[in-house]
C-alpha cells in the first residue's frame, strides 16, 4: 500500500527575502574574512547559490548593473568555502603539526618514515592555508619573488580572491631555495599560530547546524501518479561540506531515502500546473534541516573531511531557484510517496 502523501504547491511562488551570508572575522588583519551562504540564518550545505542565476532561471548579464559586485561576491564565497574547510581539517592533524619541521622543508621521498610523512603533509597544509587565508598584501609578501618585476600583476584587483586551485609556491616564481625557506619560516613563526587558534575556535564540538540543499531534475511528468519523480541518485554531488551519502537515518521513513538503488520522491502537482512550471524551470531544490558532524579526515592522499548529518525535521522544503527565494512546496518524509528501483 502506497504511503499517503501531502505537498502544498503554489502556482505563484512565494518570494522571500534574500538570505544574508555568515561572516567569520579573522584574528589578524593579515587574513581575509570568510563569507558563507546561509538559509534562514543557518549555514547552507550541499548545492550553493550560483549568484548569477536569477529566480526565473535566466542569467545575470555582464552588461547588467551590479554584475561585477556579484562576481566579487562569488569570488569571496569560493575562497571562503575552501579556507573554511582547510581550517576545519586542522583539528584532525594535531599530531602532524606537532612534528612538523618549522625550520627546514621536509623533502618527499618514496620511503618516508611516519614522522617525515606527517611533517611533509603538515607543511603542504600550511602552504594551502597561507594561499587560502592571506590578504593580497601578505600574498605578495610570501609568494612574490622580489627579483621578478611583474610579480604583482599575478594578483587580481581588489575585491577578488585567490582561487582554491591556484596554489602559489613559497617565494614566488623562480625563487631561490633561500627565498623559499625564508617565506615559509616567516609565515610559520609569525602567522601560523594565529591560524591554529582560528581553526580551533570554529565549532570546537564538531557539530554544525544548517540546511542541506540538493538539486533534483524535473524529468518527465508522470500522468498516472500526478507529479514529477525526484531521484535521490541525483543528490550525490560534491557540494559544500556534506554529501548525500553521509545522511544517518533515524527511522524507517528516513531510511527509504537511502535505499542503495536510489529512491524517487513524488513531487505532486496537476498537469496544468506542471506544464506551466516546466516551461520556466528545469530543477527543483530540496532543502533539509540538518545537524552536521565532523568525523575526521580521509587518508593522506585524499585529504578530505569526513562528515555525516542527521535530520532535524521531517519536512523537505522545495524551491524553484538556487537562491532559495521562490518556495513552491513542502514534502513530509513520514507521508511521502516514494519508489525504489
């Protein structure tokens, strides 16, 4: 017997105020502030607002007023997500930082002892942190070769931030071994203790409250069931902090969401409403109220945070836009219509 299902779908989407971002102020003027997206005042995990997509699905043109402000906001957000994750990892690498060589570089070899491997891994993390957190002024100080005339041209204009994949080496391009070591030891002695304190101050209980956002593709309308099937297999993504397979179900209804073959959830609406809706939208954004937990770091090579989460509510909110301003319904997990393969 099929589970009862309830969903409230509004033909005219209900607009809500744009969500503010949560700002994490740095312990030193040498570091950038971090700005993370929120929903209803709590952190937003999973799929993020892409900034340039309007509520109606169209994109903000580079010729439109406010485009460059959006572009700078996007740059800050991208840098913040990366820096935030790097800071959170630190608490799980205490043993590595304790044995890290702060005077000389640890060379990577094929046969490294445990202490050497830990020191090398810690030094690589310090390099990632310095790239992610330092202001432009400090980046020039640690990653510019003073003998290179055009060094400053590598850095973006004010308002833009270093991209996560752009890891500059100590001392800058063409730096000698003396310049590299001077840059590394200077950062470690002067700024690294402040970074360690900042990392330790962020969610020391390893628990974060927020909302997990997943994106579902509308697909083909099911006339027999009267709605769209949203496939949870689509939720597996590399979104911010949490991944769908980290959900820890607490009851039989929630366990249906985690079927190994994937679960489809019915987003019910009339054919007339569905036709009008599908002409404007390709996706639906599902929002889960969650508690997130930090459980450690994967192995040396993966260097990824291990996270899990559980649900605070049985209600899934649905929105038609990635900014989560146009709400189109709710699904109650305890009474949802679902199917598995």
